[in-house]
C-alpha cells in the first residue's frame, strides 16, 4: 500500500513538472523577441562585437595570445614605417609590438602636428602597410563613431529604426570606413564618412560610383582604408 502511494506521488510530481516545463516553453516561444540595442564593444585585436542572445550581452571577443612572436621583425616594420609614414625631415623613434592587433607602433616626429595629439606610425603585420595614428587626447572610439553615424541612418530608414546597424571597421575621428545594415537579415553595404566641423558627413553609402581620386584628394582617405576592397 505504501509503495503504491509513493508511486502515485512520484507520478503526480513528474506530471506537474512536465506541465510547467511545457507551459514555460510555450510562453517563451510565443513572446515576441525584441531586437537588442545596437551597441558595440572594441576588442583588443581591433575588431568590434555587438550585443546578442536572449540577454543581449556582448559577444565574446576573439582570444588573444599576448606572447605571440611577431611574424614581422622590428627592423622590417621600421623599414615599412620609414617608407610610408615619414618624409624628409621626419623620423621614427622607439617601437613596440602589439600582439593583440598584430601591429608595430613607432613614435614619430612629424613636421606637421595637431594640438593635443601624439602621432604614431602603425605598421600592420599581415598587410605590411603603415599609416599615421594621431592618438589625440579624448580620441573617439569605434563605439562612439558607430553610434553617431547610426543616428543618420535611423533618420534615413525610420521604419526599421530598431534594426539599423552601423559598424566602423577602420578609422574613427578621421576618415572612417564601415558597413551599414538597414534591416536584420538583409545584406549590408560599404560606408565611407568623414568628420567636418565635428559633424559626420557620409561621402559614400553604397549608392553610385566610387570616385577614388576624390576620396584621396578631397576627403583624405588613405590607401590603407580604400585598398584593395574599394579602390584597386
């Protein structure tokens, strides 16, 4: 008799728990999911991740081996930096390797200067190219730039305002390159923008032909940003 009672209690328990699980699954499946707020976080390797998942948490950044051995020696990087970052009367100073972004950084003495900025020559190990990074006080972050530019496209695509995504891939306060997605699940397109009087100006967003000469001369885009994906 006692054994039968135990079996009945266990059966009732299983039915109740099973019912609660089924109910919870139905509630969750029938609850409309809201798009995560478009925010980005810069990773140590230079990439950017956004919020995702049920809890809209930031996606994990790629792992970084801080003890990685440079594939490009300091001497080789210095030669590239001298060729692409400086001209007569300018010179590179001490350098260090950033394993996270796989770049060599050299302090640089330039004839031209910007107030509040300490220029550095950044040599990219994979592409063997170099460019000046001004390292200005209060430098703009990729998150700031993405957020500011996103506002322009929210106004342009009001019907999908919650789904508009802007991702800055290169450059932030200087000429910047990135991508735009107007609606989740739809293909994105290239974005090129500059800051003019502290206001973002979109110079190309996938509409029309790209004038590479104008981008170089009038807007100051570097070869590093434009080649090879945009201008050959």
